[in-house]
C-alpha cells in the first residue's frame, strides 16, 4: 500500500513540474470594468444616441509568458448586428515591460499609452477606443477584452490598419492571451 501511495505521489509531482514550481496563469483585469458585469457610463461611447464618457478603462495583466516581447489589446463585440461583430479597440506594440494600460490610453490625443504603442482603426473608422453603444432594445451585448502576449517587439502593420488586419498579425505572433467579457445594453 505504501509503495502504491509513493508511486502516485511521485507521478503527481512529475506531472506538476519541477519541485516548488507554480504555473502562473496569464490574467487580465480592470478596476473599472468587471467580468460579467455592466460596463459603467465613463467607458460607454458618446455618440450614436449614447451619452457615456468614451474613456478606455484601465487594464492590468499578470502572468504573461516569459518569452513575451510585446503586447496587444483588443475589445470586440461579437453581438453587433453587422454579420462580423464590431471592433471597439485595438492597441499593439505595447512594450513587454508593461503590466497594463492606464485609463484613457485609448485616446491617441492624450498620449497616455506606453511609448511605442500604436492604435489600429476600429469599426468607428478611426484609431483609439470607442466604447459600447449597441442598438436600443437589443439584448445586452458581450464585450470581449483581450490582452495578447506576442513573440515580436513590433507588429509590422501600416499606419491606419484595420482591426482585422492587425488581428491577423496578432494571431500570427501570439504566444498567450488573457481575456474577460463584460456586458452593455440599452
């Protein structure tokens, strides 16, 4: 019996990796927007019938893969009645030393995004964050916030690239990702 327990303990230790090693999960959080909750007014679009602050929320991540050389962040609404969803934000070439983005980083005019970061065009037709503003009467839409760990320092995309074009390049260099989904309806 003792031998059987020792064998089970040895196999469990080997499967867990080196002694004392903990696998850290890559996670994404926000002090303002919470997973499964309604997106607050400061982060909602201001236009098209919505009266929010249109400020990108602060984001924090931890546990990125050790080989990360840069990050990209996207916000996507798969429920938008377009047939292809709606890209609300894409920021990329965020330096590997970053552990998040400050509130307002989605406004290129404010200059609070990390040095070197670039923003692709959203489905609003311009670069930067555009908050949620689904059609009135729709069920609450799902807004997927994702940070991607990339294996390159910079994505080679032209200025003014669409979110889909940047996304194609993100997926070609992704070595990890963390995500959460929040909701908004009106």
